[in-house]
C-alpha cells in the first residue's frame, strides 16, 4: 500500500546548500515540495526565476497560515534559523535544516524541548556521513583494524570566495561564528566515525586573520577537544584556503586517525590510506558506496517511525550542542568546558 509523500515547505534561500532539499524533493518519492518563502526581496526575485513550480511567499507567517505541509525546511541566514525552527515546531511541523541548525544554546534547548513535547523530528544536512571515503574509514575503525583510537586531527578549511559568498556572512550578528558554521560537520562525523562522544572542550579560538574590511567577522578558527575515551581531537575550521583553489585542495575535510594498531587518513575523495603497524607499505582502501542524501533519507525514515537510523534527531541535537558549546568557548576565551 503506497503512502502519500510528506509535504515540504522551505523558508530561506540565501545559502546554496538549500538546493539539497530541493533536489531531494525532486528525487525522493516520499517527499514533495509544496511551497517556498523568501523574505529578502533580491533573493526572492532569484528564487522566482528558478521557477520551481510551487508558490513563492514573501512572509513566513503567511506561509505557515496558508500552506498545508508536514515539514519546514530552513536555509536562511544562520542567526535566524533557530527562530525559524522554533516557530515551525510550535506550529506542529517537523524541521529539516541546513547546517547549522541555530546559533545559540538557548535556541537549541527550546528546539529540543519542543521536539520532545510534540513528538516532532529535527533533521540536518550533515552530509559528510554519506561520503563513500569517510564510510570506508568508519568501517575500518568499526572492524577494529586501528584498535583503540588515541588521536584525531582534521582540516575543514574553506575558501571565503568574496563576491560570491552571501553578503550577510559579513553583517554583524548574522553568521554566528565560524566554528559553528564549519565545525558542526566534524562535531557530527567524529562520534559517528569512532563510536565515542565528545566529553570536553579543551580550547577554542577564533580570530580575524585577513579580512580587515570586516573587523567583526572572524574567519579563522581552531579547536581542541577530548572524546570520552580520552582521545584528543585537533581541528582547523578556517576560511583561509586560497580562493583560486576553491575546494580542490587535499586539506578540504582531510582527517587523520591514530590508533593502537596503526594510522589512517583520507579526505572526501579517493581512497583511505591505511598504515598498519607491522607493515612496510601503506594500503589504499577504495571508497565505499556513498549517498549524499543519507541525512534527509534518515530524517524521513524517523518521521515514519523506523529504527536503526543513519542520523537521528538525538544525534542532530547532540552535535549542535557540542558545536555551540565550542563556539561559546571561543567567544568567551574559555577553556576546559565539560560537555
């Protein structure tokens, strides 16, 4: 017996990642795009030019009042996403967010409470979990080939791409912090990769390294955290990549994992390099099959009541908590924050 697809209405198109939700609604049989909303006039004109075949609203309030939908997708500027999600939950809608979900711990707590009280699910486009190379690395860890994991370092550096990156990034109060912006992926995939939760923020720093014309925008970020088994995690989540190189550098989401039995390293493309203790040569392990829609598929499965999910509401909220706590530590120059 077939069931009707879940109805998705998207608010906010001022970041390109929201295209992932549009694509999912086109490709998945159990998801249908029924309406869009963009309150910024210039962005709304660009949205209308896409001709997605659904109504385009200029008011989120009006969309909620008039559109029959199950899910609100959020893709607006970062600092408004939390309130968008809270409002959706208050109206009895599930929430599917681009990352980050929100920019304050207070917002996150409200989202958590509403989601639980109303039995509504919260999804997030944390798509590194769907990458085939990372999935092969995770399998290597799960099969015990590295033994106990002692140390991890990763680089999530991005180009800033001035001129094409949305202008609101550089407006005070709209981005909410580079650690939360980029680092949320790492705060999600490292526990997924290792089976170990984060337990402590040891140190976090953000600073304005090269964008003097935007003095309040801190585009450089570095972090140090601990997993529950004592594993140390070092990361760089800066916008310092040469713009001309785009996302082509091998440092883009490169991760190195040191364990009792060896060491492994990969980025988002190609094979996993595995250096087993006792061997003289490294092994090149080909990527597993990947699926960039895994986070959205898991979200829809959770709404349907399925178990053993690739990504759950609880994991989305936990990763967001770690991300926002680490961002807060950087904002307040704090160290040794218990999670």
